[in-house]
C-alpha cells in the first residue's frame, strides 16, 4: 500500500520543477522606442489579445535572420496567440518620432533577467510597406546597432546608447532582438517609428 502511494508522489515531486521551469526564465520588451507589446500593455492600443497581459513574453527561436520566427510572424516571435503584434493595422500603429542619424538610447524593460549574448537592432528598408506584416526582405539584413554582452546577466533594465540609422525618412519599423546566451531562444520586440 505504501509503495503505491509513494511512487506517484515521488513522480509528482520530480515533475513539478520541470513543468514550471519555463524555457528561458527571462522576459522583456523594448520601451524606448516604445514597442507594440508595450503599447498594448499600457492600453494605448486596444484589441491586442493575450499580449496586453504578457508584453514580456515574445520569445522565439534565436539566430535571426538566418533562423527565428517565420516571415509574417516576426513581431510575435512566431507565437500564434500574440499574432495581433503582426497585424499591421493598416499602418496605423502609434509611432515614435526619431531623427535619422542622431544619438539615441534604446531601452529594454525586464520582468526577469537572463544571461545575454547581445541586443541587436534592425530597421526596415526604404520603401517598406507598413500595411503588410514584417518579413526579412523588408529589413536591412545587417543590424544597425549591436550591444555584445558575452553571456553576462543584466542587473536590471538595460539602456543601450547608439546611433540611429542615417538617411531614413518617413515611417519605419525597428526590430529589437535580445539573444539569450544559454538557451536556443531570443526575445523579439517591434517598434513603429517615424524619421
């Protein structure tokens, strides 16, 4: 009788940490420039679905742009329940006003911290159509800013000084990618901007 009781109890004790461990145990999103996730969480943009409660959870496969989320689902990190982030809303997402080529401080807000490879920032090409979901072909293939961390853990929210891409005018999208050092994942954050 005791064996029949202890065996399932032992299995449950062993399984619980695995069930609740999560993948990266880290979460975050960009707040400067303000991301679509942040706009949904603040209630500035409505009808966002689950992302309004979990703006920090846009986690998908890393090694972008060679791998990572599929085209058309990049802003949601390939997560179907966050697909509202990939909806271009007719090009009407609120946009942060920026000056092309200027110095700028990019900010990530964390709800949990993890060992970090780097933070990378991509921008859409000239002629990008903001009424269509984001694809790799719409992005400049090389990030305009990379902040290497070599596996270190941030101590809190991160501010990354850098230069905005030069020669940009009009509406664009900046994709921030936070590459996690000790998992196969990265966090994706899309911010609509106007230069």
